[in-house]
């Protein structure tokens, strides 16, 4: 059953001490704000403003482009300067709304859909949908869709993913320490949507103060409990976390709801609370600016759309020219070739490292050491999968469950021959997913 | 775009361990055994070990140079091969034996099949088997100044009494590296502690071998007899240092278990029913050949995949 952990996984250098003890700092954007229309999984949002329009803080500037989609809100007041393609952290170009900040921060009036006590489950989901809340841990799956599974009464657990297993990141941790009530309230709202659900706060055992705090807060809650999970990467991966909390296994073609679970990230639940109780759309998130190349690594409360460069400047810039800049953490993040990229709903961190471990090492011959097999949380044989990709043997790749890979990167991390295992497997998965769509 | 930076696909960090430092640890773990071999058998043993290592490293270097391949001598894998080959030779062999063995191990067994990671059998054992088959008299000449000529295992086969304590310390006849159980255990402990080798292969090997010998050895589960089998030949060196050779053992967890069983079974058959007293080298070399097959049938089911998922998918 639920053992609080999973098989495999790795223990990379955590780097959390750089930023974990500093309080969250709010920053106001100075330059233009960029709102990519695709900050989530699903159809891109559709712009509903035109160039030259005046917008207010909290005004909807793009509406959901379909069922699996999310609206986007302006996070400052100002003028729409352009609607054009801009580069995202992933390297892709995306149609974006650019707003010139007038520095006044005039807000629209926020009011909840209904008083909280009168809200039904549908009202709550509608409020979350309207607020544009998406999974803020990285995937960006629209939360309202997640909250509306086919059979809501079969959901047994809503799991708040407080494990934050990604190295260097402390944004969820700071949120848990500074605004625990907000997170708890968000979780309670999520639990209340499902008739038979219980809430679990899954916290890694390297955050004892957060565990103590939530144990205290949930002392008198009968539907919410704290589950201490083992500190290990990728504990916070959805499939691993469900297994660690409930002992249930799901594969790549199943949704957490198939195992009776809903998993939400810390920031997401906070946004859910704001959306349902106050009617505030998703406008801000916590971003960790960290790495050994940064003068003052810390967490920021950021208005979504703010340029990464502004955050970095506030953190004092670079101690030393970084060898690599990553949007997100070192295991799952995207390397940036240019800092001129906006923060989005899913931007959790900017990690600046003085050492680029990847380019220092050339891949060498595999020695079949089986370390990749030992660390793979999905029980795959990464070595064989990578070989199949190199030989372009699609059948072998599929037969050996290649599509089950969660791209966590453990195999590439551990490989003593420095093979690009995850990268090879990921490439083939993209090809196969593309074929499925056709 | 003045400050374009280097990008790569995630993950962006790597563990510290590399192929060359893993190989270096294996060399370090073999040093107690080598040291005791030199102490036990004298300066000839030292010369044989050095010649064997030099022969392996040079063969690799010359082959790669001649074939215009990248030079990979720096990964220490040829040093490990050379050391293991030397430890598997008697101290009485003429000095051309380790040289010839090293050349065969590296060129024939390793490089011709594509170099590191591609060889289908353990190069050191391939080299040793080549020598044993070609020069049987030289390769089983265990006469030294200090001890009687036969190895404990040969004595056991011929019904001569053996001393278990001597075998633990290593004051017996045998190849340079196989005599001292204590030194081999120290080396194995280093590798276990660093997580370089796993427990499955050596222990399934040893346990299945003990059961086989107990059932078919003709002495039942007699403690002295079994411990003489365990400590009197190359079993321990083979189980901890050669059966666990990454390249030639299965990568799948279940496969490793099966591989260990096959090793125990084959070693038992060779030792009890075979003409030679020893059987570890041949057992490992033959089991090496079965590895691709074992791997093919032991691919684990991925996380979250149900037992009959494939059959159901076919039906649907």
C-alpha cells in the first residue's frame, strides 16, 4: 500500500539552501508585459483585445479557445502595444499579447460568482475555469478540466503536491511556510467538489517545518491529512506521487482520476482558493530565482508576464557569467539561450548555473551498468530504449514500453557513460505521439 | 541577441560517477587480492600481473590507433581486464603467456566486436579460456616453492584432505588471485559499499552452486566439503569480480537472478561431472553467451501496466 515512496529515483544535489530561508519578495514589473496565448495544455486562448486598447489589472484579454483551454488576464493596467509572435522559455514562438505598463495598477473590481456558502460544485468549477487556473507545476493542464472527471463520486483523494522534488526550487516551500492557510483553503475547496474525496498534503521529509505546520493546522480536520513522503527525485511526478500516497499505479494512458485521484500543485490550489472565494483570476505566481551564478537567490511573487530579466536584475544579477540558464529546475527545466523571455503561468524558476555539466562531457560507450534501470521510476530499461531509438527500431521501442517514459531525466543524470538517454527516448516519444495524432 | 547561450535538452545536471572512475574503483578493489597474490607467490606474480596489464592496455592502444578509432585507454577498462587475466593465471607460467592472453582478450574478445560495451563475453575470461585450452599443462602447473602442487579443489576431487583455514587466508596453491578469500571479500565489500556491483548475481550464483553441490556432490551438505568448494578454486573471484562484469551480465533485474542461477548450475556441473577440477571460467563464459536471450525474455512490465495488458490489447 502507500509506502510514501516509489522504486527507483535519484538524489541529486538539492541546492535549496540558496533560497529557502529568504521570504518571498513582491516585485512590480517595469517594462512591457508579454502574455503568450498558449500557457497551458490544450487549445491556445483567443485574444479579445486589439492593439491600442486600454486594459486594467485583472481584465480578461484572451478567452479560452475550447474546452481544454484557459483564459488569460492582464496583470497590470496599460495599453495593448502589439499582438505578435514572441519566444517562450521552451524555445518555441507563440502569438502573444504585449501590454505597455502605465505604472498605475488600476484594478477591475473582483467579486466572487456567489457567496461561498451557496456555491455548488459546478459553481466552483466554473469559477476556476473563469479564473484561468492551470496546473502551475509545469504541465499547465487546465484545472477546471481536472476538476470535472467523468465520475466525480469515484474520486477518493485530492492530493496537494507539496513535495517539490525538483532541485533548487523553493517556491512551493516558501508558499507553504508563509501562506499555509491559503493553500489549505484551496485544498478544502477542491475536496468539497467531490462527494467522497479526502485531501492529502504530500510533503517531502526534507521540509520538517512545513510538515509540522500543516500537522498543526489539520489537527481538527477530519477530511484532510498530511502524508510525509520520502525526499527523492521525482517524488512529485504525478504518477509517482499517487503511488507514494495511495499505492495505486497508473500508466501513461491513464489519468489520475482513473485511480480515484486528483493531484494539484501548491500554487494551483492557492489560485483555486482566490478564484472561488474572491473571484480573482490567476495573475501572479511564485518564481524562484536561484543558482550559484545569482547574487541574491530568492523567491519572488511575480505578476505573470513579467520578463525574466527584470527578476534577475532585482536579485542582483550575476556573480559570475553563468554557463547555463534554465527556465525551471535543472532536471525538468528548459535551457534558455536568451533571457528575454516572459514568465508564464507555468514558470516556476530561473536557475542560473556557473557549470554546465552536459557540455563538459562527451557521451561514451555504454557499459551496460544497469544504473539507468535501477533509477527508472517507470521500471523501464532506458538503455535498451535508447539503443532502439539509435537503431530507429520503433517496434522494439514500443514493445519495451517506451511510451511509458515520464521524461524525468533520472537515467541521463545517473549514466556514467554520459549517454543522452532521456533525450533519445524523448525524441522518439515525440515522433510516436505525432503519429498517434494523425 | 548578443548573449546567446548554450542550450541542451533537460536534465542539465549529472551525477559525478563516470565510466573511468567506476573502473578505477574496480582496480582498487582488486588490489588487496593482487597484493596477497604477490606476497604469496613472490616476484613472479608481480611480473605476470604487470605484463598482463601492459599487454591489455597496449593491445587496446595499438588496435585503436591502427583502426583510427578514438583512443579509450583512459577509461581503465583495459587495466581491469589485464588485472583480472593476470589474477587468473598460475604464478609459474612463462612470461609470454600473460602477453598472449592479453592480446587475445583485448583484440579477439573485445575490440573485434566493437570495443567497450560490445563484447559478448568477459575479455579476461575469454583470454584465460583460450590459454587453458591451448596450453593445458602450463595453465594447471601450480607447483610453487612453498606449497604442494595441487590446488585445494584438485585435492578435493582426488579425495585428499583440505584445510579450510588455509583457504580463507589464502596460503594454498592456485592462480595468483583466487587463493585468499579474505582479500576477495575486502574487495567485494568496497564494491558493494560504493554500489558498483549489486548483490543479486554473486549471491544467487553462490547459493545455487551450494545447493547443486549439496545435492549432487556425493557428500551431502558436509560443511568442510562445501566450503572447500567455495573457497578452494576461482569461485569467489569469479562470483564477485567477473560474473558481475557490467558488459556481459544481464541488465534486467529478473535476468540477473536467472543468470546467477545458470552460473551456479553450470559451475556445479563442470566441477562435479567434468574432467577438470575447476569450472568457473567456462561457466561464466557460457552464461555470457546466454545473456541476450535472458534479457529478451525478462523485460519488466512498466509501472502501471497490468499483468495481462498486452493480451487484452490484442483481443480488443
